[in-house]
C-alpha cells in the first residue's frame, strides 16, 4: 500500500525539491527501500556502507519514534505517515533556582516592579516568579542567529545573570538575522556588540562574557555556575560537547537548530529525560549536512526558534509550565506548520543511559570526524583522497585557455548572484542523475568542480569518482575566487 513520506529540507534536493513523496510498502523498511529506489541519491544519506540506517537519521511513524520498537520491521497501517528527521546543526523541572525558598530570592526594587508589572500580574509568574528570574543564571552558547533573540528576550524578561560565549566578529552577512548587532558593529567582536545592546535594554542585567572557543577543557568550568545552558551553536562538534557537559553537570539544555526554512527545539539533559545523543547517537559525516552558510536560512527563522528556546528557559527557571522535555518541536516556516514528535530517553545512551560510559568530555572534533589540517602535503594520488586545485591554479588554467570543464554545483539562485565565467551549473542533488551529460560536455577536458566554499563540490567530486569519472575540487569555492582572484564579484 502507498504511504506518504515527509522529506526534510536538507534531503529535498534528492527528491526534486518535493517535501512529500509516495512510497509503497507494508513495513517501514519496505517503504524506505521503495523510496531509495525511486530517489537513488537518498540512499547514501539514509544508509551507511554496512546497509544499516544511519544513527543520525530518525524515522517516525506519525508522531512516534520507532527506534526503540522494531525500526525498519515496524508494520504500517493504512494512512500512516512516515517522517524522516535527520540531525541538522527530558522529564523533570530544574531544581534550582526554581525550587529555592522565597526568602533566599533577591527582592524586587520599585523600578523593577514597574518594569516587570506585566509579569507580576500573571498568576503563573507573580512576584515570587519574577524574583526567581532575577536569581536565574543562564549561559547562552553563541551570540548569533539563535543567541540574538534568546538573549534579548531573557534580558528583557528580568534575568539576573546572562553568560555569553562567542569569539567571532560581526560580519555584514550576519545582520540579516543576528538582531543583537547593527551595521555600526561590523568588524567588532560579537561579544562586545552583544554587551552594549543588552546593557542598553536592561542596565541591571549582569553579563559575563567568554570571548573564547568552547572546548572540552573549559566547558565544565564555564557551565558549572549556570542554571540553564541555551545552545545556540552552529556545528555538530559543539552541540555534542554542550550536550555531554550538560548531562555530566545536570544542567538543562535548551536546544534549538535551524536550516533554510525549518527549525527544531527541545529541552535535553534533565533528570529522567532524553539528551541530544538519545535523539542523534552519532553525527553525520563531515560535509554531508550543509551549513547555513551553504544552504541559507530565512532571516526570521532563528527569531522564532531562539524565542522558543528563551521561553523554555524561562519556564525552567520558574519551575512551571509544560516544557519541551521529552518532545521535539518541528517548525516549517515556509508552510507555517508546527509538528510535535515524542522523544524517549535511550536507556543504552552512553551519556545519560542507565550505564553511561562517557563520564568525562572527549575530543569532539575527532568524534565528529573532523581532522586537523595536514601539516605536510599529501600526494594527490593517495588512495581515497580527493584531489584539489587552488583558485589561483584555476585562474591560470582559464587564462591560458587550458581545456577545462568547470562544474558549478551550487543552486540556481546562487548562480544568479555570482558566477565564475565559463562555468556550467548542475546542482549537487542532480549530479548523480546527470553523469552522462557531464561526461559528454567535458569530453577531452579536465573536470574541475566548485561550490560556495568547497564542501558541496568535494561531495560532487566523490560522486563522480565513485562512478569512474576523474575530477578535482576547487579549494575554497567561489568565495576564495572572489577574495583572491576577482573581488569585483558580490560576496554572499
């Protein structure tokens, strides 16, 4: 029988941009087999080389996570809807300061009573709740897209202490969504910009700044003094680091992630509830999931998800309300649709399970398969290695008239913004199905592949290589070309 399969944004390039497809089967496994036979490029995203479903891909039947049932053997009924939820980017309320005795909470000044009067007349908040917020200490990991709205609303709500960890500088491309910063802040550190904006909003807010990278060496020390950790990171290694540190210290993790038009939010690492590793036991291979810098993001999307994270943080501090512990909230901005999926704690989770094996922080770059830059040049002919050329080498070849077929694997809208002269556009999601076209067009010429920064083009080179077609990746992509060859092109 046919079943509807909901396709998330990162995988839509492999289904012709369809957000839902029909696939036949009596079980989940049958449906996935039918799906990947119709859309062959999906297979490497859903299954590993061992033929098993990847651990960073979750499958839901309706709203139920089937990971702890029979997975692919799960039988389907007529009308069942299957959701694929890949990684993009609990059970009990926090005990402190929400459960602190009222006498231990800081008093409100007359000015604070006036400022927070709309909170005070809410029975669910009241004077005692506002005093809990004043006593609250929240660490915001990142002052970017998610951290900006979260920090602003926490400051406005009367939080007592806000820690911010960020070592990046403000770039013009940030301003489309990172509302903590303004045009005059371009080039400044995000931390300095955030401090100025938040202090102007609420001078009583205590701001602790950490202008450093979060690492396994400093995370526990930084996290220890806070009640809630708000995860506004943009990479997998830091997400797993934040999660594990929260579990080890018993700190709730207000989680959010975004990609293009879709967002996720939940609360992890609370007593009896799931953690991020329960949802995604392992990260995707490096480069498989594009970053927001490559895939784009709707500017208002982090505003929605970051505000949800701030809302969950406030409820955790107040010790009330129904939080997202044990629930994963999915938001589709383009279709204006919210969905909610159930989450379970994995009793075999290596971090929060009944018999944890991860009791201290590890090397998360290594865990996520990120290797440090090579200190010595590797021979281009190394087995399995992807050969690369620099943009200077590409320019020399094009200038000299060398026989080159330059393949651009970005999306059409990116091609309209800026392009390298003489390039041919075939988006990454179509490379596998247009191999004959590529070999015909490139006949007798060297194939060089580029994208925005070099990640997608590396994947395209691997696809070509797997099909016996030699190609080289243009290191750094069109951004490197703009920086080092043609600065007249617009950067995006």
